[in-house]
C-alpha cells in the first residue's frame, strides 16, 4: 500500500467515525411529558431533574435509546446527568407501513438488573410517526410519546454515551 493510499484510508476511517459520533438535533426525540422535580431548598441546587428516554434515529438506519436523568440548568438548557445511572439500547430502524420500526437490544447499562436474565433479548418497537413539513415531530408507541426538546443541548454527551457501546450497522432483519 502506498503512503497516499494509506493516508486516504486513515482519512476515510476518521471521517466515518466522525459521522457516527456526531448527532444532529433533529435526530433526537425525548419521552414526553417530562416530570421535572426540584431539589430541597436546603440543598441550594437551582436545577430540576427528570427521568427520560432519548431516542436517536440516525438517517443511515442506525437507532439508539438512552434512558437517563436529564437536568434542567438554571439558564434553561437541558443536559444529561453524568452522576446517575443510564441504559443504552442500540440497533437499527426502518419504515414499514408508515410506521418507524426499531429493533434494538441493551448494549450497556450502569444499573443492575434484579429479575431479568442477561444478555437481554432484542426488542422490536413500532412507532406511529407524525411529521410537520417533512420533519419527525412525534413518535408514539403504546401511549408513550417522544418529541423534540429544543432546550436539549448535550449532544456530545449523548454521542459519548451511545458510542460507549457498539452500534450495529444497519442490516436486513
């Protein structure tokens, strides 16, 4: 392999990894409604927290879910808590009969299972899609709704949580 070919291969690999690591805001939907909680006044924390599930629907067919605790900062921005547990599910998605169908499995967790077997089975989810001007505005599965959260700003942490596990490349299932 020539030096130029090696350099091109390295550049292509770095470019591919960058595309996987970057998450665009319109790929992310958050469970709704969020149930924000305040800390006791004596704690002097002026933030709110809420458990949430974030769905990342990559345009290339990859899919990820992160169940975590969100923090509403004093300036209104919403970020992911790094001090609490989280669960990452990853897999693939496709559109079937005007529904988004995702197949994913738990690939990483910081929370212990009490009554479930490991490894966990993959799970299919079928989301009803609502679009506005060509953008996904709402997904719904068994009554749970997922929508954009414009105040969410922690895309780098979300990518880090997801990339701490192996996301399979899209394939036929």
